[in-house]
C-alpha cells in the first residue's frame, strides 16, 4: 500500500495536482479560530457543541472549542464553525 501511495504522490507532483486529492489524503484548512474545512475524511466519530472528532484513516482529528456546529456538509467534507481552541491528531 505504501508503494502505491508514493506512486500517486509522485504522479500528483508531475501533473501539478493536489497530492491530498490524488492519494486520498484528508485536506484540512483552519481559518482563524472561527472556521475549519475538512475534506476527504472517513467519518464523524464524535460531534457536539464543544468537540468534533473525525476519522482520517490513519489518524483521528479532534477539534475542541465552544459553540461548534457543522455549518455545511456534503459528500466531500464539512465546514465547522464556532470558536476553535484546540486541534489534536491521534494515531488510530
């Protein structure tokens, strides 16, 4: 699997494509402390007004804060709004 992933990453670089999109990696953008966009996650593990945990495949992403809410979601990902105070990655 690792060899296939390396091949996809090299192909993405040659074709000037985003590596995360080609290799199935998650794409995470945090805008200030108020918004986060997470694409290509594998599922929501926990969701409440103070915590959002997502399965990224090889890692768990946990965002903590206050008044958190999923303000948009589609088949590609989601947008989290609220006051984000902490971002943590854990191995699966």
